[in-house]
C-alpha cells in the first residue's frame, strides 16, 4: 500500500521521500572516497599551502607574518588612531574583541573565495581514479584553515597575559569544527554551481563583503537596534563569531546551546551540499 501511495504521489513528494536514502548513499560514497584518498588529500593540501607563497623569499613564513601584520594594523588603528577621538574604542580589550570575531570571518571568506572556482579549474580530475573530484573543495578549505590557525595562535598569545584567559579556551574545538563543516557545505554547493554558472563568482565576492558589515565583528548583537536585529541572526557567521569569541575571550550574547544546534544544522547542510555536488558531478565533463 505504501509503495502504491508513493508511486501515485507528485514527483516532488517522491523526491522528498527518497531524499534521506539518497543523502545516506552519497554520504557513504563520500566517506569511502575520503578513507581511500586521505593521504593524497593531505599531501595536496600541504602543496596548496606552499603554493600560495611559492616564489617568495620567506615562503610559508608568510602565514604567521601575515597574521602579525594584520593584527598590528588593527592595534595601530584602535590603540593609536581611534584613541585620539574615541577613547572607548582605543583599548587593548577592544582589539582582542574585534580580532576574535575577525578570525573566523577571514578563514571562511578565504576558503570560499579560493574554493569557489576549484572544481572548474580541476575538471581533469574527472578522469582521475586516485583523487575524487568532490575532495578538491576539501583541499582548499583545509588550506584556508592553516592561515586561520596562525592567526589563532598569535591571538591566544596576546590573550594569555590578560584577564580574558581562562578554561573557555578549551572550548575552541567546537567553533573550529562548526566553521570547517559549514565552510565545506558552502564550498561544495557553490563550486558545483560555479562550473555551470561562472557569474556566481561575482555574486559571492559581493556577498562576502556584505557579510563583513552585517556580522558582529566590531559590535555585539544586543547593540543592534531591535527592528533590524533579525538580519544579524539570519547571518550564519553570527553563530560562528559568537562561538569563537566565547572560546577565546569568554564573551558572548547568545546562549551557549546555540553552538551545538548550529553544529548539527551545519552538518546536515554539509551532507545535503555534498549530495548535491556528487549528483551534479556527472555533468561537469560537459564543461571541461
């Protein structure tokens, strides 16, 4: 009887019924490819990290140096420039507050910007049985995490001498895992679309810039007027920034239980995005 009802239902209903089984099947295939190719993935990630500064004199030393220069610029801006006019902003504590929110945004934006065109640039891998095409976006996401870890290490060294140090630093793996999973979902989804619709790159670049202004990097959620606060809560980066800020300096506005909820939603989104990517991959060869 159930099969008869399913066959007579509209196509979108049948698709919804079979969606969990489809996601489960594609996830199993993805995990099998990851288990078989993780060594190749790790090697290619390290090559990608070295390639970023290939030809430069300092090479991979630019990862910590870039973080130091970026943080130094913010320190100069807030502790020297703003202190003259806005003394409440020109404090060391505010620098820590801003940078703890800026780090996840920079990690996310770099991963998305570099991973967006990764599939289109590596369509030759469709004929490669060693490294599956769906792991190409993973490589770029992991490479972006290297720069993020450099910034995190520097910020933690700045936090340790202050009153912001505490056991909340042990909470850091939770927002890190959420960031990685959510970023993978976004890259899988967008990189598949970018193969078919190249114009998506321009839209994403504008969206990343917009996210920087509507994300609570230099402000707290409760400082936003109530009539537009929903825009901040609709921004997924808000939950990542809140998690990172709590882990680093012990400051947050949203409840802690938002973090496991966001992690669960991110995992579900990543699985759907991976399924979408794998189902789209057969048509990638038409654009090679």
